[in-house]
């Protein structure tokens, strides 16, 4: 019998005291569009640059979105804020939102998602691939994260 799956192995960074105006990101990994372990074949491994707002997808029913897989490094920058680089070992997934995941998933409609201080940067060792029993078969075993302890290293640099 398989162990129960978990959705993600994650670390979250935010600044609740002051809005950090990170407007652009550059990363070396899969992109330019979102990717997940079960759906990354069309996301090419390369150097990508995007506006932060373009990495969020406003699904009518709010849900996790905008993930990028196999990232080696990520740089965040904007006007009047210190540049931040994130380096991972091994590679990592990331997403960045204007609200917490709790805010995102508790909202029943995209109009109910409130912008919070942040942004909220999520660094994941990995995420369970897409799929659910709500509209089809469950996620294939090779794309699931088992419910266990995970360790990975990231380094934050200016």
C-alpha cells in the first residue's frame, strides 16, 4: 500500500511589515509558462525573465498556480528594493503570489482574493503533479510526493 501523498514540500518567504515591490524575476530553469512535475515537457530549460504579475493565473476558482520547476537559481528585483537571489541544491520549484496560499485557497471566487503585504515567495523541493479524483483519475504514483520529512538547501544572496 502506498504512503499517503502530500501536496508540496515548501518554504515560504514574505515580509508582512512592509510591501516589497519586486516587479521582475529572472530564473534559470523551466519556463516561460507554469510547469508541474506531471506537466513540464513544454516548459523549456533556459534563462527566463518575466514580470511578477504575469506569473499569477487568475483562475475563476482560486487555486495554487504559477509554479516553475527545475529551477537552479532565481533573482527578484524592482524599484527601491534590494535584489535577492535564491540558489537551490538540488533544483527547486517556485511560485510567487500577492497573497498567502490560505487566502488563495479559502476564496471561492477570484474576486474574493485579497492582496496582502508581501509578495509571498514559495520555494518548493517539489510538488505533487496535477490530477485529482474530482474530475478524473488521481495523480500517477511517479508524480506524487510521499508524506514524509524532506530536506533541501537554499541560499539567499543579495
